[in-house]
C-alpha cells in the first residue's frame, strides 16, 4: 500500500475521526483529504506530472501534511526543505534537484522570492496558507510546454 492510499483508506474507514492535531486544532481524515485534493488539483493545473519533484518549503504544520499527501496523490515525489534554509542554499537545492514545483507559505517569502529568481527548473510556485488558500500571484513561472 502506498502512503497516499493510506489516507484514502482512512477517509473511507474513519472520515470523521481525528487525523491530526496542529496548533491546538483537530483535523479529521475527511478534512485532510479534502484539503489535499484542492492542492493536488492546483499542482496538476500548474503542470506537475507523475515523477516530478516538488519541493515543500513549509513549517511543520497542517499545510505541510496536506501538501505531502497532495504531491503523492498526483504521482510526484516530495522533497522537504527545512524552513530555516537560507536563500542561497534554497536556490542551490532547487536547481540541483531539478524540482519542477515549490509549495511554500507567505511567511517564508523573504527567502523563496529571491531563490526563485535564481532558478531554472521550476515550473511553478504555489503559496498555501491557512484553510488551503492558494496565492496565485506566484504561479506564473510556467516553463514546460504542454505535451
């Protein structure tokens, strides 16, 4: 069984049971699955394909868990990056790994905006936030042509 299949199975078996507690708030399997579906759909809309690397530059929070399951559900590979990583190191990691997408949060903008300017492989950057709001101001990096 693949990791994201475990979430799907848990949604079927225990949809309203608590899956995660973060910042003193409980989240059910159904909620986690719903949020992951939103992020997965946006990743696909941005052109992320099976086997692509997606960098997760996020704090250890709900958005990280949601993004991890979203990446796996589209068949991509997740690459966690410590949110304390500095700009030059982030730029190096994104280039070296040939990540095609970056999922991050607004509070890390001071680091990722400059790193994006130094990157050649990213297809898109998606900023997620509380309740999976998606900041589309940063998603216009498209470099891959549709096949």
